[in-house]
């Protein structure tokens, strides 16, 4: 590749399954809350999109503490999808989020196909919701969650149910805790997914050797952070060659270089998760870094970068 000789600003806009975003950087669900706290630090309109904390049909208390711990090059969490419920979100949080010029993607989950569909139906006509991310891959809830993401038959059933229930762009978030990630990606695409997010956290565990007991009250939790990045990158590369729908890559992205790797591997957008806890300004730094990379290598649009490995 040749270094750029002109100084025009590259176009970072992307289209993720019908969701048009000004740039490819999204905040990952569960790491950004509903955006309130972060809005005190910077203008959320700078982001391509915000994936809000997972929503269920009714409020959920989550798992008992302790439910988070640091690990080498990452962290384990077993929050258990604690949330305020979809109806409270629509009434109390969505009006605030509409103030920002960014795309709002609602992450949802349920205990069965009917619950998933009903949550999607509630959001379908909610003003300000631009898309739905279907969480079928959370490893730290006992009902639903990963059960749908580790059986391709169940994956098809839940995606089909939600697709029937809503008109919004539908993104399916896949679990890495499977043998062949491409099988699940094709199943989701086949039932009407407009895009695919990958990956969710890897199932992990930590032990306090002095107390001789698991550190997490839930025993197991989801591993995230730089430790899982090579796995996530490999899966994005594989899935990009197996489906036609756009991908959102995530898993240990800590800086612009990491993000560019996912884009080169075939992702059309990236989501920043654990890095938000380390440096809340990471999403902005990644946006600027992607732009600088494109200028350096004479790229005028994201199509020059996506899948250019």
C-alpha cells in the first residue's frame, strides 16, 4: 500500500444491516450502561452507535456478588444481565438517549422464544431505537442466554421468532463457546438476521486458593479483554467468509490498531467493551486512529478497509 499524498478526510460511514452510522465504532452492550455516566465525559454524538445494556421483559436483579474479578489480560464478569426492564427503558432512558446524534441499538434477551419476541415487539415502535442486538450468547445466566447460542436448532428458532415480531434491523450476537462458529452465523443469516455481532465472552473461572472457593458467586463467568482478542479475530475472519451480512467485531479491542485488525479481517464495524473500564475515552481514540490509518494508506472510504486483509 502507498502512503497518502493528499489530505482529504476519509469517509468513515458504514451501513450495518440497514443502520447507517457516521463511523464504525460502537460501545458494546453491558460496558456502557445506558450512556448517562459517559455523557458527562464526552459528546456521545461522536460515536457511530451505542449498544445499551441488555434488556429483558421485566426488571432483573442479576447474580449475587461477587460478580466481577480481574484476570491476566482481561476480566471475568457474572453480572447476570441485571437491568431495569424494557418498558422502564423506553419510558425513562430512551428520551435521554434521543438527545444524542448517534444510533441506538437495544440489546435484548429472554428466557424463551416468546419472551425474546415480546421484548422485540415492545421496542419495535419505540422512537429512537435504530436496531436490535439479539443476545443469545450470555454465558452467566442459568435460563435462556447461551442455551440458544450453542444449539443451531435453537438459534434458528429464536432468530425466526424475533424476526417475525419486529421490523427493526436485527443483529444476532454469537457465542464463541461452540465448535464451529460459522454454523451458527449461517443459521442466524438464514432466519433473517441483518447483521452479526461476534464474539460474546468466553466461559471462564477463577479460584481463591486461600479460601479454596471460586471468586465469583456464580462460579463461572464471561472472560473478556485482550486475552480473548486472537480468538475473536479468528472467528470474525471465518464468519466473514461464510455469510453475506455485515459483521460487528468485538473482543479485547483496546486501541485503534486492534480495531483496524478486525476491520481488515472482515468486520464492517467494531464494538468497544472492556476497554471502557480501563480508559473511558477509548472509543474516541479508536475513531481518530482509524481515520489516521486510512489517511496514512490513502483510503477514501470504509470499503477500502473492510476485508482488505
